[in-house]
């Protein structure tokens, strides 16, 4: 069976993802980045993550056994997403030195990696990195869904959690929460 590539792209696009820019150093130590939404956690022990890049990207050539960073873009970094997707922006995104590779300024999170393994992924290259440093900011992530960049929003249900003690805005019950039984133990045993 032959699949239509446009239909396949549409179906894959129904899965909402975050937006990352994979950054590394190229010749002469100059920073390079590529917008990638194919990112996933792989393992906690050892700490591993994966990015998948089209073989046509320049970044594939720079990532061969090289350290890199996964810059999880914030909603305020739409220009950076476009810039590293091949639509240069003015001004350019701001760079900083990272623990393993150059990183972007303003990320929702930054994951610095050493090279772990690289695998054939058809027309893509699967790059797995060992996580060696994490940075997180209090910023909403930039999302990608249905071929468009999006921002995170609370679902509109028409019902507010405020009437419930188990409101996520107040904090979910944790392991230290003590509950008082509705009936004393002796009452339940007697019935």
C-alpha cells in the first residue's frame, strides 16, 4: 500500500508538539540552530532525549558526535522559531554560551546534551543525547499543531474548578494530605 505523503503529513500534524531549536557549534565554533518539533524524552536513567532532523538540514552534518542543546521555545520566541526554520528575522535571536553548546536566550527550558547515539530514520536522522544540564524558566511554551504555531491555553469547559477542593489552581492533594473518615470505624463495622 502506498501512502499519500500529504495525507501522512496532515495526520502526523494532528499531534500537538512543543517547538524546539536544536543548537550546536559549526566550523570555527560559530553557533547554528534548526527548528525541530520532533523531540521526546527517552530515558530517566541514564538521562536521554531524542531529536529527529531531516537529513537535508545543515544541522545533521554538525551533530555527528557533537554536543548540542535542545532549546524549548517559549511562546514569546515565535520569531526564533521562524528564524531557524529558514525565514531569517531581524533582529536575530540572542545567543549565550551553554554547558555543552551555544543556547538561545529566553527559552521555556534548555536541555544541554552530549552525543549518545545516532540512528537511521529514513529521510530523517534520529539523534539521542545524554542530558548533562537543565535550565527551566517560568514561561509558557510555544506549540505546533495542524501546520501552525500556537500558544497554550486552558480548555474552555464552561465549568470552573473553584467549587472543588481538588482545584488544580489551589494544588492537587499530595501524599501528606490527611482525610477524616465520614463515619467512625466502629460505625462501619457495626453496619
